[in-house]
C-alpha cells in the first residue's frame, strides 16, 4: 500500500470514474461480438488503457513484442491480479482463458464473457478437452489467446508451477508461445504487493485498495518467443516458466531504455469514454 494515500475524496472520485467506465464498457459489450476482429482489438485495447489510466496504473514494456501474423500465438504470463488481463489487453488484445468462477463476478464476469473470454471448469476433464480443441481452432484462425498457466495468483515475486495441459492447444495448432513476466511497481519504482489479488481478499476490497494508491506501474517483460511445433507440452511449459522466472529476476524498473505507455494528461478523460461531458475538466487537476 502507498505510504501516503491520497485524500479520501480523490479515491471516491476515481471510484466514480471507474463506475462510469464500467457502464460504458457494458454499452460497448452489447455491440462488441458483432464487430470484426480488427475493430474488436482496437476497442478492447482502448477501453483497457482507459481503465488502467483511471486507476493510475501506467505500463512499461521490455523486450521484443511479437508481430501479429496469419497464425495466432499463445500469450502466457505469471498471474498477480485480476488487472493482469487488462494490462495485457492494453498491449496485445487477446481472448483469455479464465477459470469458470470469473464468469460469476459482478459485471466484470459479464464483460469478460462478452469480450470472448474462454471459461474452463478445470475439475471436469471432458470440459478441459473441449476447451483445448476450441483454443487450438482459434489459434489456427489467427486469434491471439492469453492464459495464466499457474492457475492461481501469487504476490508477483516468484512464479508458481505451470500446468502443461493448458499449453496443449499451442502444440496442437503449431502456434508460437509468447511468455511475458508481469510485475507491479509503486511510484518509487519498487516492487509492490498492493495490486496482488491473493488470499481471502475480495474483488471489492482489491479495487478499493488500488483506488487509494497514488500510482502504480505494470511492468511487462517480453521474453523470447517459443515455437510450439512438434514440442512436448511439459518441456514447453517448463521453458515458458523458466523464461518468465528469469524475466522477473532481471527486472530493472528504472532503465532508460524501457518503453513507457502513459496517457497524455489532457486525455485522461477520453472523449471516447462517452461520459467525459459529465465531468468538470477541472477535476482532472486533482492530485493522483
């Protein structure tokens, strides 16, 4: 948690902006499934960046990002928070594989469903097999799919065991595997646990904790792309896990060569959000 949290009124103001942005997301979600893939990616990327901007979360990237091609690729990352999906979508919009419980989360679960998330009931072996076939088909169609092979969240300081069964679709489709190491930093550039969604923390508690923080940075380290063609899924899972672990170990947040993605101060209340006219522009000058 930030040692100097902002005034409670500022946190409440951010909460109001977040609520309005979620309502805007509901409106977009009505039409989203009917858009072509390019429009869906642009919409998802813009909305995710606006969400992070409202929460005062910037994005830094390191490493070479993969280029989109005719074939899709599977993004795998360590799992720290419910925000991970939006961070990755703000960089490379993808369809994520999520546990079935997410579908029942208030509002966010519905938004994930409308955005094309693939929900899996891991306890049911037959369901997992069907999901694997579906994901493999999406990859062959050129769709980028994201997942968190740990199957649970951690504090972001280490990487848990990767479940290789979740990587099987990439092997079946002969797709590329893109491992990404995620870590959240506070406004001093130090690793922060305030974003971590672990233990008995509820979604509402996590959101309120984030709203009370001044600023965070989501650092995404792109490691070398792995070719899943003719590879053993267990070996591939180990290689991805080791790459992400090494990426976390090598993180140097204050390196000048990092690419930083921040909204321009004058565009924090984007006109594309649809609710900018409801807010006084002077409010944007409140301390973050």
